[in-house]
C-alpha cells in the first residue's frame, strides 16, 4: 500500500530522511573498493545495491510535498522514479547507471539530507523516543 504525501510534517519527514541517509550509506558501503567491472560481475552485490536504492526511492515518495518543494536542487522525482524502475523492470536494469549514481551522486544527497536532519532535529530523548527507536519504527511505515 502506498502512502500519500502529506502536508508539511517535519517529524514524519525526519523518519524518512534518516532512512534515506541510512540506505544511501549502505549502498555506498556495498560498493566501497569495488570497481564497475567487479560490480557488473557480482549478482549478489547488484541486488543489494539495487534494493538499497529502491528503498531510498520508497522513502522519497513518503516525504511531505512541502519538504520536496523546499529542496528544488534535489531531483526527488527522478529518485522516486529510479525506485519504480528497479522494482518494475529489474531484468532491464543498467547496473552501470546504478553504480554511477551511488558512487558519484549519493554524497550530495546525503549532505542535503543530513543538513535537513540537523535542521529538523532529533527528538529529545528525555521526553520522546530515542533516535534508534525512530529508525526502528520507520521500518514499519
């Protein structure tokens, strides 16, 4: 079931931003020290990176419309579209494009996402759930 984007909801956006950053960092870790040629020959790694990128797109789709509008420098629609491409046309993926995206574009997205995580702020753990709990709960969204 797909969740529609809501009006501005910073705490909900925070959950999705934390997940976006986590999945991008995970995809990068899968490719650390791995050449394009190695990636193209490693079906397990291709699947792992593709799943992480698909999860990024899934969480992008759940960001509020206001948040997306406030970040015009990010190609949110293209990121969400990449998720659809991976999920619906896996047999025709261009793994060179996925590799390039993760190795050359992910850092810029992580920087923007991290900046916004700081701006929104983590919940006060003395009165709210912990950051670890936010991440754990985000998986259920």
